[in-house]
C-alpha cells in the first residue's frame, strides 16, 4: 500500500501563545503529524480531547536567530478521532500549528524513520 495524504487542519494561525486544532476523520493506523512553530524554544504543553497515544517528538528545529523554533511530533490513530482536539499552550508569541493525516505508513514503530524533516 502506498502512503497517501488524507487531510489536514490548522490551529493558532494568528499571533497567540496557544493553539487548538480539531481533528478531521481518521482510521486506526493513520499517522497524525503535528507541527508547530513559535517565537521561543520551549515545548508546548499538549492537551485536548484526543484519545489516541501521546505524541512523540521527532524533530526540534532551532532557527538561525535562536528565538524561533519548530517542532514535529507524531501519533498513530486508534480509530476515528473526528472532532477531537489537540491543544498546545505555554508558547511564546506568534505560534502557528497544523496536523496532517497520512494513511498507509509503517504499521508499527517510527512512521517517519528515514524522513528528512526541515
């Protein structure tokens, strides 16, 4: 099976210190990739109503000025999580976030193994 894009959803697209993203429909085994950036270097405090496994950090990018950072995390859906939320707080001003859903990735382990994340 080929890996295919399913959907994405945005959150925190305005100047803010937090984000909230409502998840689109998923199926068990789908990969949920969460990416966020902000004007700081700390990690978001993640929360929301998402009932799947905790997100695993895959990449932490510090930008050249060291005052901005971007994070990439993933989780594997356990069923349909449509309408559940992923939230992030405790961020420094100017954050933005997105989740992207993919289907057909590795059934277990790190679905982003070998991926170049920039």
